[in-house]
C-alpha cells in the first residue's frame, strides 16, 4: 500500500526523477535533438542509460557476492561459539565491574577482532583457546591459583 502523498504526487515525482536522470548529459541531448531530431536524441539517451544500467547491475552483483562471502565468514566466526562467547562475556562483565572502565572490556575483545580481521580466522583462535584452557586446567590441577 503506497502512502497517500505518493499517490497524489506521483506524476510530479516521476517528472523530477526523469529530469534528474537526464541532467548529467542534458546539453548533449539538446545538441543532438537540435541537429538530428528528437527521435535520435531519445535513442541516444536510451543507449547511454543502457551502459549505466549494465554498470549498476555489475556493481550490484559484486556487492551481493561480497555480502554473501561476508555473511559466510561471520557465520563461522569464533565469537559465535557458545563456550567462547560465554567466557568472554563473563570476563568482560567482571572487568567492567572491577575496573569500571570500558577500555579494559574493549581490550579483552580486541585480539579477537584483530585476528579475525587479519584472515587468520578460526584455526589460530581455536588453538589459542585450547592453549589457554590447557594452561588454566593444568594450573588448577596442580593447585596453582
């Protein structure tokens, strides 16, 4: 359902959209229309916009491809794993409560963003987490706190 304003002003909006679309090469159209006629000027405008439409279509396809790749990367990201997210959330909450500073909370997440941004991805982060768990586990088994 279109808003009432758009229904009442449709012709005016369409006219201004056409004027703004033609404006970048209006002088060329006027010269072509003056020399060769209005039909050729309309053909020139349609031919010119065909190339722009192809360019926009190609840019849209590139954007869509990059977007799908980004979504796939984010879906496999380490912070989405429950054990990682829970441990970091608890750690962030404790840091915020103990220090009252958001800087320390951001620093606790900084290495994750840095490593994922470098493209090292999950393998490096998982090995780091396993080492961290191993050292914490071995320290707790030895009675070291």
